[in-house]
C-alpha cells in the first residue's frame, strides 16, 4: 500500500515535521509533553546551529534542530537513525556549544540558562542499560553525586529509544505516549486515528501528507527516504549475517561510500547541489571531494 504520510525518521521528514517555522506549535507541544509540567514552553525561536563552536571544526557540527524558548533555555533535538562509536561522548560534546554560547563579554556572573539535549533514537543502547533499564523508552540523565543527589539541574540529556515503544493505540495514556505513537507509526497511517482529533495533531497530519508536497519537496523527500532505507538495509544485513559486533567502523565507511555513490548519481542526473546536500547529509566540502574522485 502506498504511503500517505511522510516518514519522520528521514532527515527531510523530521525537519519538515518539527524544524520549520510553521512547525513551531508541533515542536512546542512535543517538548512540553517531554519536559516537566511546572515550566511549560510558550514560544521558541530556531537558532543557527552551524554558528556554534569555538573552532572551524566545531562549527561543522550540525544538529537537526536547535532552538531557544522565551526563558533563554536551549534545546538540541536530534534524530539518530543508527548506532555509532562514542555516541554518548558526541552528545556531551555537542551540549558544550550552547553552554559556551551564553558567555558574555566583560564582567559576567557565569549564570547559565538550562540546556536540554534530546535524542530520538531509532535503535537501542544495549551496552549502556542495566537489566532493570532494558526495554525502557525514556531515559532522563543529569549530573549527580555519589549519593544520587542532583549536583546540577540545568544540563539534561533525554534519550527516547523508539524500538522499545510498543504501546497499542488503546493503551496510550499520556501526551508523550501520543507523540511517540505518532512518530513511530506515521508512515503506516492511511487515515487519522480518532485519538489524534486535536488541533495540534491535525496540523501535524496536514504537514505530513505527501499529496500536499510540491514537486521540489517530493523530490527532496524521495532522496532522503532512499538514504534512510539504504542505511537500514546495511544494518539489517549486518545483523542477519552476525557481522555487526566489532565492525561498526566498517559499516560506517560503507554507509559513507553509499552516500557518496548516491551523490555522484544525483549530480549526473542534474540535481542541484543544495538538494544533494539535503538528501545525503554530506557537507559541500565532502561533495566536492567526491565529485573530483569520480572525475
């Protein structure tokens, strides 16, 4: 059956649903479902994630979504489609950028606004979780001392393990349950389920409907969907053949080479470089190197 709605696990789909100006009400509702109810978000402003960092290498770190609410609190929201080495270190490294960004010139008291790093994972941790934690969807992590007391409450890491979310429609209870069900099953829906008969979700389904896309948007989405499926196929094949353990670097190299091959094909087809960047996730420098290698 042909999909009616977008796949939110693609780069294009995720940013379409949560990273556009018109998507702000959706992102605000999602974040409020995820964060403490005591301080709900009223408004957010998207920020340029490429400008963060102290060095040129730092500034190449690009998050899926980087935004700030009316209280100056910072939110990094990332969709992670596959495991990678040093994933936790990568998240912590990225969290230093919105902290350093708050430094003021001249005399400054070092007072910081809260930073939240949110990862929506299309995989499970496995190596991180204890037996007690296995199967959990939501992980909320802060700095604590040896007695389990929170040492600093303005830096929070939140991970959502989507493969562990297995609730059926009739079992959904919280607002967060609804959003996770929406994200996980959006591509499979042919009609809007009755539980989503609310304005914010109706807007979400309207944005996700493929029939409403223009030709350029559909082309961009199809390229992004191909990258996502190729990545899934590589990982599924590795698991099926029992070759994944200890070979993540090789898989990552294979995925990168696959993206480069797709980029070469798109270039030969006359696709503009900005669409190739959006579809493959490669930087402009990497594309130039790829095209020169192909020549």
